[in-house]
C-alpha cells in the first residue's frame, strides 16, 4: 500500500481515494460484461475523484476506452496513458482541430457535428475516428433515429470519418422493470444493424446488470467504478472508494435550554456535547444535511449533524460518547464504509453521483495505490 498526497488546504479535511478499489471495481465489471470490452466514463474529473490519477490507474488495469464530456477534459489528460481511446461525449463542440491532432474521438450527436468533423478531416488531410451517438428514447443528446438512418443512406456525409463505435444511452437502467429499457434495447438493436461491423455500446453501470443482451461490444460504467451502487433493489456489489475524514476542532458543552448554530434552529433539550468539524457547504457538504439529516462516524459511533450546515463548519451531537472518546483532533468520518455516498446523497435529497462530483477543492486528497507486486506470470 502506498499513498501520495496532492493539493488541498492545510487544515482541511482529508479525502482518501482508493485507486486500487477503483481498479478492482473495474475488473469486477469487466468480468461481468465479458466478452464485451469495459470502458470507463471519467467525465467531471472522474466523478470528482481526479481524472489525472484515475485514468492512468485504470489504464494499468487494462482499460482502453475513456469517456469525457467536454473536448477539453479529454485534451487535459492526453499523454497520461499510452494506447487508449479518449472520447468526448459532447462532440466536437470546441478545439476541433486540436481534438483531431490529439486523436480525441468525438461522439457525433447531430448532423451539424457530423459535418464539422468531416470538414476537420478534410483540413487535417487524413481520416479521423468518431463515434455515432443515436438517441433511442432519452430525448436529450444524440442523433434522432431519422437522422441516424439518413447517415446510413447517405454515407458521403461521413467522408473521411472512420466509425469506431455506435452507441446509445439508457434512461432508466437503474429501474430494472421499467418498460423503456426493453424499448431502447429493441430500438438500438435495429439501428446499430445499419452500420454492420462497427462496435456497439449501450450499457452504463446499471445497464450491465440488466443482462448480457444489454452489453453489446463495449460497456460504459461510471458510477459503479467509484463505489456507487448500480442496483436499486439489492446490496451494493461494489467496493467503497472514498473516505472523507475531518478532525474535530472543538468540543462544546451546551446545557438546556440553549440552541446550536445559525438561526438557532437546533434546540438543546438536555446537557449536551457538540463537536465542531471543519467541513461546510463550501466543501460540497450539502446544506440540506443540517438538522439531523446528515450523519458521521466518530470512534465507530454514528452521530447526527445538528443545527445548520455552515460554509466551513458542521456541528455533531456527540453526547452519547464518553468524553475521552471525542477531543479536539478526534477524527470524524463523513464519507466511508457504512456512510457511503448513496446514503448521504439520499439523506440530502439527491444521489451519490452529486455528492462525489461536488467534493470540494479544499480537501487534502490522498491517493491510495495498492502496489502489492503483480502475480508472477508463468
Ligand atoms: C455518464 C455516462 C455514462 C456512465 O453512467 P453511470 O450511470 O455513471 O454508469 C455512460 N454513458 C454516457 C453517455 C454517460 O453520459
């Protein structure tokens, strides 16, 4: 086990990101999806965990296909891993010639984007790779089926473009019996057949668990890599990836009748001890977790967030813990096993994805790499 610290503000909470766990989650998903290839969405800075660290770690595990949202996100990590495909899901929306030069593969979501990329190939004087994104029912981004069919009928529109992937995206994969899943699968089967021989992809994290027929040639699990439960109705099969640990900076005795925090919203009803921890909504800790909705682990005990979440502070009611167990310097676990992003997301009225992608810039990030020697090859 080795750790490497990066960035952050002295005194701020420590965010531990287990790159070994991300790699093991990827292997688990890859095994489940096989013989389909397993890619990795790393948009939004790898769901807030750091694309510059996650991309090389997954490339070492064997991942070859990385999905970003914006072109600039893909360009920012070029050169960090050899022989990988970097896809920009939003398409050639900016820095088009730079994308072409760097070999970033755009998703083409509209006929206009197809024309932009064909012109880029002409300017570059060579063929360029691209993925075609067909919208099968999300009605958000991607070619409407009629435009996708038009491209199959008029292949000149794709002059100079080598298609390396045809894909679509599921709207309800986390709801296994939602009828839209089967409808999107049927639509995608019909549409991908218009480009025979081009690899196809449909499933996100939850989509992999809908069954092998959803996996096609390549899968794109994001959230599950980062420890979020891809199953809405069963225990989480993924390994936890993050731990957010903040030190208690003060412990206050508060006797009734009195109140804690802004707005005097938390009324103390008996002799209490309040532990103050230096994390707040400026760190992405949701303000909606105030007044008993958030929780933390202190010396193994679950304790509630009381009062409002401030910009830089939260207050925990630690009255149930003996005094010697909570002192200035005691660690409070705000995210980790037993207090995972899904739980905190639900408590905050959102989802684990949003909890991860809002993890703040002040945290001192520590990357844990499992550097146990590779099994000998025979
Ligand atoms: C974000 C995204 C994914 C990953 O979805 P998860 O639910 O995080 O697994 C897959 N495909 C596309 C097109 C995406 O935008």
